[in-house]
């Protein structure tokens, strides 16, 4: 897949994403910009992942099934 195609897919996904998903994308992207090692060494990223995992475990965030996530728009 070309970089242009990837950009377009990301644009389309972000355009349709809810506020929580947009914030999660932004968190991941900004963490990657400042990454100085492996992701698990980044305390902020680990804490964000733990919070997202807890939200899914509690039912606060229902998540998305893989077969639904991979469906085209």
C-alpha cells in the first residue's frame, strides 16, 4: 500500500472516529514522536494502555470486534 493510500485511510478513519478514539490516536502519535526506546519503557503510554484496558474490562468501552474493525467503510 502506498503512503498516499495509507494517509487517505487514516484520514477517513479519523474523520469518522468518536472523540475518545481521536484522543487515543493523538496520544499514541505524540508518544511515538518522543519515543526514546521501546513502547513498554514509556510510562505515559503504558498508563494510557492500562486505562484503556480497564475501560474495556469494566464495560465502559465496549471495544470493537476484529471482524468489524477490518471491514471497509
